[in-house]
């Protein structure tokens, strides 16, 4: 059979001269093999790109590029191998048939890339596809050989011819299967596997070609004299074809690598954006908690103060008037004591709704300051507007309320102060409104009063307390420290104490910090008070060390004003040296707002303190304005979650998620976590579940004098000593509820005091 000048399945004629002295240029053969390997690698890479892009247009683009790499590589391998063929007869090549073979190779390559575009095919589908691909490659090969023009006639040995077609089909099947398995993966091993596969595919392509060449027999007719003249430089032409093909394949691979890197960057950017979005959501949640009351959704004290400052600035500039209305629900404690805190919370939500509906417009600001205290800020033109609003609120709150199967009527006591008559700062106006509120309570409740001069007697009392506090600091008499234990949840024992200052006043009894800290801060006594607490805490810790508590640490609070003093580091070093306490056993607690006051100077001072070996803790986390960007720069050891987040954890999914988020964030920043205000077993169980490190609160103990703390520590260590199974699990044994209640009373009644 003769086809395009080639003889298949035909015996050699008996006449004529069989050309036996044929050979191949080894350099060009090696070049053809390298081109075949590059084609194989390019095809694998393009198949990987097709599977990794989702855009249909991009998939089509990479299919065409992959087909170009495969077709160009196979055709170049064939053409260079033909040029490597050396025979004792002149050989020329028909241009049309040569490029026709390239077109056939392109069609076969497109078919291959289309097959590889499918995510999963069965083996018989790959087999059918490989048969058509192999036949296409074989057709390309023999059309290319028909382009060879020589005086000799070309015959093909049947066995080797069929073997070359089988090799083409087998190479196609191997290429399809290997491409399917290698298009997903990454890493050095994956890349090495692709290189090895490319070498095998290159070898298969070369094997198919030279099997076909081995099948070729050149017969020079008897009446024709062979000519050796040729106008083709095979080496130069082969180099040109190889360079062009390798440039095309290399450019395609480079484009694929560039797009892959770009895709990785986009993926990383999406991941970063997702993380930033989560952080923004967490930040928004924290801001919501910091500025709004979780129970009533009204502004809290912090959010109110921020708006108050803006309003004062505006009214000062325009010479307008403001009224501050302070409300306190009469006898609210009876609701909590009789019906429970859940009923009390429901009542607060109803009362907050009534108060909100009583105000005149969105310009009026309503806030819950905590407990049953509410505050309203309104713009007025005369005092009677404030009086009318207060009376309307009192009337609204008297509406009967259905609660826990009971019908009840609530009343409120109200105090009012006017800007600018009663004060020109937020502190003065809130103080005067509070004094007016106390006058309403003293008058029998269910009443309202404006601030008046006769209320300044309270201011006189504040002045008296200031003088007495100054004297107490001077003579070192009356101030005492109480200590609240902090439990290590991993060890199941008390490892820290928090020092809490109290004032044993000769007339007013034991005063908590809320009664005199503000006096100290407003009268430049806070630094002296903090320094006394620091030295006394170190002295008490030294005494406890002599009692056998050698690993116990103590945490001391530091006010925002004291944190701005450069002398603080020297005072800490002196207190440690005087008491003989190791620096690692002292921890300084600072609040978020104290840290954010002047971040640059604060950061420098904190680093000096950390250089002493003293630990640093951020207190009441979540209630201030700290930035996560600043937080990671601070040399902190511990983060204390504010009690406001833990109070409603057993019933509030949002609070539980916020607590979990804060613990996760703190651990990411390599900070230990202490949760304060823990009062119930449910709160403890949730904190253990989320990996909290330490707890503090009335579930353990109230703050007690130094003389009693050793006994409290011993009792807690016994109570929380982990059982053998708990030691393996790394969690403490559950506390004995009866013991906790005997010490602290019901958790619904007791409220922690700092």
C-alpha cells in the first residue's frame, strides 16, 4: 500500500539498491530528547494550571497554551530527529507537508488537553482518548516523514511500523494518567516527580519516533544514481527549531509559575482579609461591650462619658444648657433577694425600655451606669424641661409590670444637675447630680431633687475624707491590705494573690477603694497610696514566704496616674530589695486605659519594669480602648478578663463566645489569662473548657486580711487538689459547693468589690 509516497505493508522490490549505511547525528538526537522532555514538563504544568483555575476563559487559555507546548514539543522532536537522520543520498523536505504534520500534532494535543480538563474519567475513557491521541501522533509522524524528498523510495517494515503506533498510544495513555495524578500536589517531592515523569515522557516520544525510523527502508532504484548534494544545514536548522520551541515552552511555564504565585498571593490576601474581618468583628464586639450595657443595650458609663464630653464642648461653645438626670430604682435589691437575679434582669430590661420611651428625641442620651442606676443627658432651654422629663419618667415607671407571675409597681429616685450652674465638667455635673439623688433617697425615695447649695455638705465630707486620707498616709495608720486568692487551673492550687487596699476609718468603718481612690487621684495622693500598697504587699509576701509559701506571687494594682511617673520603676526596685522578694513573684496590674494614655512613654516605663524581672498584667481587659496593634507591642505576661464578661456566661452565648475569643487571642500573643469575678460552678466549667489559666472570684474566696490568707490558701489547695484522673487531664477537681457557700454566702447575693 502506497500513501503520500510511502509504502506500507509492501515487500521490498528485488531490483534496486537498499541503503544500509544510514546513521543519526548523536548531538541532534540528544537535542530532540531534551525538547521532548521539555514538552512533557510543559504539558504536565499546563494540565495542573487548567485544574487549578475556576474561570472558564482562563481554562480555555491554558488549554491552548498546553496544546501549543505539547504539539510544538512533539513536532519539534520529530523534525529535529528527521534532521539528525544521515543517509548516503540527498534529502529535502516538503514545506506544505511539514507544516501539515504540525497542524495534526496541534489537533492531537488539543484533544489531550480537553481530556485532561475533566476532573475524573474512568480508565476505559482514558484508554479511548489515548488511542485517538496515539493515532494522531502517529499520523503526524508519518505525514512528517512523507515530507522527506529523496531519490530513494521509502518502505516500512510492517512489524516495527505497528510497534511505533502502539508506542504512540501507550505514551499517550501514560501521559494522560500521569498528568491526572500530578496536577494536584505541592512541595519538593511533587516537583521532583514531575521532572522524572517528564524524562519518561520524553523517552517515550523519542522511542516512538525512532521505532518508526527503524521501520523505514530506503531503496534506491537500479537506474538512479544517488546524489549527496543538499542545500540544508541540519545542525543550524535543528538548533533554530529547538531554540524557538524551548522559548515557547519556557515562556508558557514561566507564565504558569507567575500566575501560580499570583494565585497564592491572592489566596494569602483573602486569608489575611478573612482574619482581619474576624479581628474587626471581635473588635466591634469588644467595643460594643466597652460602650454598651449587655443587658439593656443602653450606653454604659464609658460610652456615656464619651458622648457627655462632646456635648459639654458643644454647649460651652454655644453657651447652651444641659441637664444630667440621675435615676436609681427604689428598693430594687428586694427583687433580686426575693425573685432572683434572673427576674431582676428582666425587670431592668423593662424599666430601661420605659425610660428610653420617655425621652424626647434621639438627641437625649440614656445610659445604664450599673446595677439599677440610670443616667440621662438632655439639652434644655430652662430648668422646667428637666423637671417635666423626670416627672414623666417617674410616672411611666409606676405603670404596673407583670413579672414572675406577679404584678408590681416600681418607683424611682431622681437627682438633677444643670450645666453650667452646677458644674462645668462631666465629673462635677455627675457628682452634683449624684448628691441630688441621695437627697431624694434621704427624703423618702420616689422623689426628684435638683442640686442645691445645701448639698455641698457632702462636698465638705469629701474634703474631710481627703484630709484624713492624707493623714493616714503620713502616719501609716488605718490603711490595710486584703488579699484575694487566684487559682491556677492547671495545678489546682493557689499560686497568686491580688492585694486590695482597704481603709479602716475610725468613724465610717472599713471603706472600700471606691470610697477613697477617687479622692486620692483628685488630690495627688494616688502615687503615695500606690507606693504604700506596693511596699506593704512585698512585706506581707515576705512574711508568707517564712510561713512556707515560697512560690506564691502577689499582684498589685497601679493607677493610670502613677503609671505616668518615671520614678515608678525605682520604687518597685526599692520595695523588692527591702523585702527580699524575688522580682518574678511580683506582678503589676494596669488597666487598658492607663496603658493607652501615652503609649510611647508607657511602653518605655513598662520595659524598664520588665527588665527588673517583674511581671505585668493588663487588668479589666475588654472594658477600655486598647488597640490590638498596641497590645502585641506591650511587654505583658498576663491578661485579666473583666468580670462583666463572665457574669452572664452560663446564659449568654455571645458572652461565652467573647470570652473564648479573648482567651484565644491572649494565648496567640503568649499571654496567660486570669478571669476575675468567677462566682458559679457553671462559669468555672466554661473557663476550663476554653483553656483559661487562672480564676479569681467569690467562688474561691472574698478578699481577706493578710493574717487570714494562709488559712484560706490551705483550704483552697485542699478543695481544688486534682484527683489522679484530673491530674492526667490537666484540670482541677470540682469545688465543694457547700464549703464555698459557707465562706461566701450565695453567689446571687455576694458581689465582688475591688
